[in-house]
C-alpha cells in the first residue's frame, strides 16, 4: 500500500471515528454522566452494541485474540485510574479531541492533562514500576 | 434539544470503524496507543529509519545470494538466503503474528507514526464535521451546564479537567489501552485483559459518576 493510500485509509477511519463519537453524544458531559449513572441507556447500548457487532465480525473473520494484551500488574490500577479520570473530565482519549472540535475550549485542559499523564507515566514506569503493559498494536 | 444518533446507529458506526480499519489495514486501532506513539515521535522515527535500513540490508543480502547462486548454479545457496522481510526487525515491539490479519495486510510491521498523527487529526476533523452538520458547533469557554452542575464551574474547571486528563493519561498507559483499544477492539476480540480492564474502568466511572450526581 502506498504511503498516500495508507494515510488516506487511516484518515477515512479517523474521520468516521470522530464523526460517530460526536454524533452519539460522547462529547456531551451530561449525556456521558447519564450513561454512567444509568439514567439513559442509549449511549451504553451504542457502545455495548458496537462491541457485540465487532465481536461477531471478528468471529466471522476467524480472528483469534492477539495475545499482545496480557493481564499484568498495571491492568487493575490503570483501569481504575482511567475510569475515575473519564468520569471527572468526561474524556477517554478520543473524546477531548471531539469536545474541542465541537467548540468546548476547556477540553484543551483535558488534552494537556492526558499528554502530561502519558509523559509522566513513561518516566515513572521506566524508573520505578517497570510494567510491560502491552500494545494497542497500532 | 440535541438530536443524537439512536443507539443502533451508533453501534453500527463504531462497528464499521473498528471492523473496516481491521479489514483495510490488518490491525486494530487504539487511540491511547496512537497518542502515546505520537508523543514519542522522535524515537519512533529513529526506529522506523533503523527498520528501513535493516530491511534494505536483508534485501541486499538476498540479492547477493541470488546472484551468487545464479553464477555457481547452486540452488541451495538461494534456499538458505534470508527472505526479504523474513528477519526480525531490531525494534520488534508491538509485533503480532501474521496469521491474524487479512491476506493483503502485513501486521508484523507497525504503521508509521505519521499515520497515527493522521488518525488523531482526522478524528478531530470528524468531530468538527459532525458538530457543523448537526448545528451543534459553538465556541464556548465552559463544558456545558451539566458539567457545571455535577462537577465544578468557573476557573476551577480548568485544573479539574487537567487533573482528570492526567488520570486518563496515566491510567490508559498503565492498563495498556483505553475505551477503543480495550473496550471496543479488545472486548471485540474477547481478550481477557481487555474484558477485565473494561469492566474495571467502566465500573469505576459508574461509581465516580454516581458520586458526582448524588453525593458531591
């Protein structure tokens, strides 16, 4: 695949992701809180339905688990920290990008926080934790 | 009242993105992984240069062995010569077994880091397009009335969002994925680590959001 075609393909699916996430309502803090507090099941069903369809698709394509994602000592504390951060800021890594795209200027603070958190964790992990947390295979 | 996608349309959109990405590129995406790679831009580029040099060296050895075999008529030399791309690149990180991908994909090689920047930029543009086409685009210096009611209002919003972002950044890297890498694609591939991580981060978000809603 040529470099231009590769970037075009990646860009197409990036556009699709950003568009879908925004249109579902993940960028809206109230909608997200309503999902997490089970006041409204629409977004929860969109996410769970998406996972179910993806799982069905991977089964149909006979895709086995990658085995690059192992349960390790960072899985539990990392997931808890992420969940807390998501509830407070309303942002998993895609969502602050979408929030800024929708005009929410303060979401830039979330983006800055994610950047600082990732850079800080890299140093922390290299020096103290030494966790091999696998790869998203991107 | 904003009109959001019905749940089934959202599910179809997410599944289209995930499965389409896999079918087109032979791998799954993870936004936190893309973000992390973009933040390591310099070292990622250095690794890519090393990988390219390694591949070129292997190709030259292959050509030299083939030329030698043709000159001497020794077919065994050709058979022993390393295949192009058959060696392990020096970086090796993030490698996946080739059998998992579609026939046209090369999942043993990571996508260039520039594609990850493209992916994030495109996600941003996708959000702009969605906001403009649905009439929701509005430049504002708050996070909406729900954030003000449930979390905090005024200037305190900025450090709170920054702190929440730090938790997201540290947490996603510590657990090895986020709502797309673990949640959508990991659970979709029935990865035990992703199922555990998704249950935990979703459960924690439920508890925290309920506390913000009912208590704080």
